[in-house]
């Protein structure tokens, strides 16, 4: 397995590397003192493998995957055998600097994977100053970004988005510099365990990263889009990429692993911008863990994350919620000043915009149900749109849950992946239906006092979105919220009670056939009926309820009398 390459069959070479990776756990027990040299020689050879006639832009998919597999295998070895490899740090770093980082054919992803492995080893330095010097050397290539505050138009020019696609390669170095920044910062945040060094090195980059996000958001503004080259606009600003579309349709990706396929420049530009968008938000999300609580005190322009959010496609909104908004809320320190100065302004901007986008889409979806579709392409797009909308709706409800409900957020080990890629709410369990009630968190109480209308309106309206799971999750959140509103005597008007009842009964009519949904809707109805409707000041609501049930008021009063007599 460790012998020099004797075949040009990429599939055989890939299988060899997979076997070496699987057996690497036994490397410390090998008797051959030269074993590590053989392993690293194999890694470095495969990390720079090329096929005749191909370069960085024309490599077939299999070669790209093989090079990345070798790069990430290096990171894996450093993580698994850090103390054994520590004496080889200087040798490994010298080889990486000479043959990989200085090689123009090495991609930024590959460079960052090798630097990430070295960063893991540096955690075991006896001298903290040595680790600090090493990390400063890595970030020295990023210092230019601290003064990178372009306008949207100058950014478009910088990456070549306003030039002909024929000139795409002329701007490769500029785009690579930006990618290198986001990937390097993300790697360091995930792997460096010394917080004092991280704070010193990473914290200055947070606000420039936020500015970059603001620029990326502004690109979707209609007037700014018009300044881009016309041949880029349709692809770069598509509502969804083809790969994500296939994923939502549960279809396998279309690929030709051994063929040299040169993607059109518009697709390459789309991949660059969309990947940069995801990497930048992920880096900020990881920072809420690694730089907590300092990031919450230093983060000056957090609202840039939702700047012009109304122009973004749904797929970008979901990315923002998963990689940034959820970790921002779930990792927020329990500090009233942070709630007031940071989270409150952000949530005031974010939640209404986010909700408005989702709710308007559901209204369109409800209106569309009465129409027929004969165009297969149009039908396929609507299926994709609906699936994405369901996921986006559940993400929004999860955000409200993170705000209102007390959660036990388990932090990962600092040498593992600090941020999960998905903060999906766990499936609703039976304990909730058996009476294990959700409790409002300190942040939830703060939000009720300062964002009452936003919180109550959005979560009760979300009961009626045409997704049974989203509605059920919303109903679980409504239960402690409604009890709080009744206990604190916050609900004053008949119109407010009618609003709550209307949403609960509509949800019942949509999803009442599902046992779990039915149980929670009934619980909500009883809470509001016993807590409010039965009071003299709200008796005026009873005729409306009787009309909804198709009976006269007398029968409703008789039913209520029996109910009260049967109550323990």
C-alpha cells in the first residue's frame, strides 16, 4: 500500500488511500521506523497528483477528490497521533511550505487542510510563544483583509464579476485571496485550543468578515445586479444551484468522474460566490463558540448579516439560519447587557423579515393548490420550492425555540468540529405529550418583554403553515408562551383571544388527523378556553365559537356546564 505508485488507475489509487486511512490507527504499533516517512510520502504524492493535460481549472472530479482526500488524511493523522507527530513538526512544515503552499496548482482547500493539521500539532507545543509565532505566520498572509472594505461595486470589479466570462481566469488570484481568508480563519477556530491566542489573532477579523457579508448580501439588489456582466447574472443569481436542486429532489448528482470537464465561467463564479457566502457565515458561527463571550462584546456590525435579506433567495436564508443565527442565539451568554445591546436590535431586524418571506410564500402555496399543473418543468420547480420552504419554516421555528425555550446546549470538544452543520430541532418526543412541559428561558422572558408582538404573532401564525411537523413544533412552543401570557394577564382584548383561537382552530382543521398534532392543539385550546374564554370579560367570544362548531349558543353553554361539572 505504501509503495510508490505503479498504476495510473485513479480508482485503485483512491482505494489504496482509503485502506491506508482505515489502518492508520495501528501506525503507532508498527515496528518499521521508516513507516511514517512512507505514509507522508504517499500523502504528499497524492496531494499533488496530476493527469496529463489537466491543471487546477480543468482537473477531472476524481483527481480533485483524490487530492483533497490526501489533504484531509493529513489532518486526520495529526488529530489522531498529535503527540507522536509533534517531533516531526518542523520537517512537515518545511515540506508543506516548499512543495504545496508555494505551488500555484494547489487549491486553497488543500492548503488550508495541511495548515489545519499543523495547527492541531501546535496545540501540543510546550512553549505557548512558539504556537503564537506559528499562527501569526499563517495569519500574516491574511493581514491585507483587515483593511479590505470595498464598496459593492468595487468588490464586483475586484473579482471580475463585471467583466466578460472570457476573462474569468484573469481574476483568479483575487478570488483565491478571499477564499484563503475564510478557510484559514474557519480552520483555526475549529482546531486551536488556546483561547488567548485565538482572541488575539482572530477577533480583529470579525468585523471585516461582517462587512464582507454585507457586500455579498447587497449583490442581490436589483440595481447592483445590473452592474454585473449580463452573461453572469442568470447563473450567479439563480434562486438555487443545480446540485442543491438535485439534493432536494433526492436525485443523484450528475457527474463524470474521469472526464476533464471545464465548467463554464458563470458556473465557476456561482460556485465561488456561494461557497464564499457559506464559509463566511460558518466562520462567524464557529466564532460564537470559540470566542465566547468576547465576540458578543466586540461584534459591532452584527446587523450586516441581515442587510438586504429580503433580496436573498430561500436557499441563502436557510444557510444563514443554520450556520449563523442559530449558533449566535444558542451560544449567547446569559447577560442582560448583551441581550439589550446585541441580540435585541438584531432580532428586531431579522425576525420580521425572515417571517414575512416565509409567510408570503406559504400564502402563495395555499393559493396555488387550487390550480392544475401540466408543465413538467414548472411542476418540478414548485416541488423544489415547497421542499425548501418546509425546511426554511422548520428552521425559523427552531430559531424561535432557541430564543424562548430553555435548552441544554452541549458544547463540542475544541479539537473536534465545534459547530454542527445543522442545528435541526430533534423530532418531537412522547415526553412532551405526556406533560413534560417546556420552560421559558431567561432570554425567552427578555424577548417576551421586548418583542412580544413579533414573537406571539409569528409563532401562532406558523401553526397554520402547510407543514404538519412545523406546525407541531410551533404548537409545543405556543404552550408555555400562552400560559405565560395568561398568567401575567398580558392578553387584554377580545380581538387578541380571537386571533389565538383562529390560528389554533385552523391548525386543527389542517392537521387534526395526526394524533400528536391533535393532542397539542386540544391542549392549546383548553389553555386559552379555561384561562380566558370562561372569564366574564371574554364571554362575547362564545357566539363565534358556537358558529364555528355549527351549533347554537344554548348547546354550547350546556356543553360548558357539563365540562365544568366533570372537572376534578
